C-alpha cells in the first residue's frame, strides 16, 4: 500500500520488480517478509514453503455495476468544464485544485507504465523495501488468516541467548527489548558477558500495562526507576534507556531517533520486538501522507494504521518463536534495523502452547493495566489458609493455615479459590465442564504431580508474584501473623516465575505512614492523613528473588530455605521478619 503511494505521489511510473520468480527471490533475498525464513517451493513439508500466487497485496478486481459503467462512459466524453458542473465541488475552497471524480480507477492508474531495465530503477528506492510486504510462507499465512499452527521445534525454533548472538556481527549495535509485564525477568544478565553496557541500548515496551498515558508523572517515575536499576546494577548509561509501547504506538517518533542505524533488536521470545519495529515503520511511513497528524484526522489515521499494520514491517504473533530468522527492516529509506528471533532458557516453553488455540494464547499474554488492578486502591479478593488460589488452572498458590492475604490481579487470567490442595488434586484428575471457564487448559490440564513445585521465600509486607510474559499477582499479608510456614506454588512447567518488590512502589508515590509534621500515624489513618514518597532503587537489597524448587519428598521447609540461600542465617518457626531483615532469604 505504502509503496504504491510513494510511486504515484512522486509522479513516477510504478516499478516492476517481479517479472519472474527468480527475479523476486534475488531481490527479496529469499525470505518470508513475516518471519524471515528462507523461502522455498520444492517441499511443502519443510519450513519456508510458499506459493508464488499467494501475495497478500494481490486483490480481486472491483465489481462495477452496469449502471456505473454507463455513467463512467458518458462522464469520460465530457470536457473538463462540463464535468466540473456535473460533479458537486461547491464546498471545496476555490484555491484548491480538484481532481475529476470517477467511480473507477483510470486506465493510467490501473495499468501504470512498466519499466523492465535495471538502470531505470530509481536510486532513492530500496528494492527490498518495495517487496517487503509481498511474500509470506505458508506457515505464516495459516497463522494469520486461519489461526492454524502446529507448535513444534521445526516450525517454532527458540534458541538460547548465546546461539542467537552468534548470528549477529560482533561490532553491530544491539537494542535489547524487554517487557514491562514481567520485569526484570526479560533481562538476561549474560548479555553483559558479550557486550559492554555502554554499547547496549535498552527499551522497555508494553508499558501500557503499567500506566495509562505516554507522558506524565508515571512515565517519568518509571524512567527514573529504570535509570537507577540498569545504571546501578549493570552500569548502563541513562541515555541508552527508553520506555514506550509498540501496541499503543507511544513515543515511536522519538524512538526512531533513539535507535542506531543498522542495529539488531534482541530480547526474550514474546517481549514485543516485532510489534515495536512495525510501529516505528508505520509511524515513519505515515509522514508521507499529508494531514494524518492533524487532530481532526485522528480517527482516519487510526484506521489507516490498523489497515496498514498487516502489510508493513515484520509479522507479529503471540506465538513464541514466530520470528525464525534475522530480518532487515528498511525504514523511510534512511535507517535499517534487524528483527532477531527471540531467545529463552526454558526448554519446556512450547508445551503449554501445543494445547491452546491462538485466541487463548492471546488471552494468556494480554495482561491488564496495573495502575487500575494492582494499587492500594484496586479491588482485591481475600484468601485464607489453607485455601488454594488458582490462576486459571496454570498455577496454584497454597496458603498456610492461620494466614490471610489480599490478592490483586494484574494478569488477564481468572482467579478462583478452592478449599485446599487436596480438593485441587482431585479435580485435576478430571476437570468438570462446569469449571472450564476458570481452567485455561480445561480437560487438558495436567495432574498436580506434573506441575513444578516451589516454596515462596519468606517475605515481609507486599510482594509481586511474577509470571513470565503473563503479568503478576500482588500479594499482601493481612491480620496478625501466627506462623512462619511458607506459601507453596504449583506452576505449569512451561512458565517461569519470581517474586519481587512491588513495582508500583517505584512508579507511584506510596504512603510514608507519617503526617505532614512527621508524626507516625496508625494504619487506619494512612489513606486520609499520610504523606507520600517515591521509592528509589539503590542496589543495596535484592529487587527480586527466585522461588525455591522443591518436591513432595522434601518435608522440612526450613531446611530447604536455609540450603537455598546458604548465608549463615537460620530460618525457623521462631525467626522474626522485620522491615530491616525482610530480604535475608531472597536470592536473585
């Protein structure tokens, strides 16, 4: 769509770059424009198979009724002055030239001049850019148009960080993209073993899941937090850090200026790299359409963007491993960036997606607005031990007896409370159809023995339980503490998890517990009288902790905790956690 506009707007004939199949493949470097795989037509069973006649830009001829054909026939015989009288142009300002209106495309537009010789190709036009939206492999077409896919290692390749980096030139700029949904799980510290922090550029995307607007105090606080975290923990300079949203197209014009030319976009699978790149490209292409940035045109602009999103830049999908090879993306003829396949260290990642359709996978990764769902003002549910909190059947939190918690949900998954873990275990043998709405995998949910089992490290105050690529559950202990027993977590093996300090404390101001004169207040008066402060990351305490892997054979929870941290401290039934020692048993 865009390349047609470019050719016509410049009053130059449309270039013919695909007179033969070999010509197409030479110019296009034999790659699917959606996933980057090398295209081939020999074997339908091998990756990269495509059919030449399945161009997404090729449209059926528009039907024209017999009456309209007659009308156009008579209209074409009129001279210009008579045609202007016939066509209603009375509301158009006199100083604006108008083009005769016709119900069909003129022959000149329908059949533009064809140029066959290479020397006639304009030097300011990148052939790969014009062909970028023409050819996709069968796998990508099935995913986008039929929601049909087979999740396997052949069609959805997901490698580890080292292997992905081995395909990138050592001297090329790297842009590391990570998601706000599961921060800091998207940052693999091993990247700093390969590159100097000053040579890396970091982008937090999906920030629309943290706060509702692209500007304002929340954005500024989040940027300050990232500057502190990446700067103090990894020595990343603040000018190498950017936050935005590919889905909402936040700050994409500034992002275009932020990213270096010829940079490679890397990050965990499903972190939003392709969506971000596509948003940058669309924003730059829109500059070629006069008036799209005007306030009155916002509705039309959004429709234009949505319609063009499928035809511009790399393909996007919720499926992990969708991008299969490095893809160059040419932006506005001035900048080239490379979309790189995502990486992960979770070898069981594909397992859960084999059992889900594309709509359910999108629901799994959608997340929700934390500013609405996970602050002290947000609605919560109360869970008492030994109740078990189900996270739509992919995770189960078992709370100790004589405990009580407030739960706030910053995922798109449904929460459901069961009586105890015995009840859950019996249900998983055969999930009743009446409970299908609160079980993501429904009758394919594995038995509890097939879930990974963890102990949540001892914590004091509020924590976030983070699920990779999904979001987080905010957990707040309430009431008098009567036990040191630990929360247990059963999680599907396809998903990784951590606990962390509440991230909203770093992008929202929180209660000090004191009045304006510095006097301490009882908790019942905090909402009404307390002053506020913004938490700042100092790198003195752990920001997050891994969970403690365990099995049913392990009986003594305290021994497992002490073995996990091995710091000389002994956690037991008498150990008193306070605000001063609350991170003693956390391990990053």
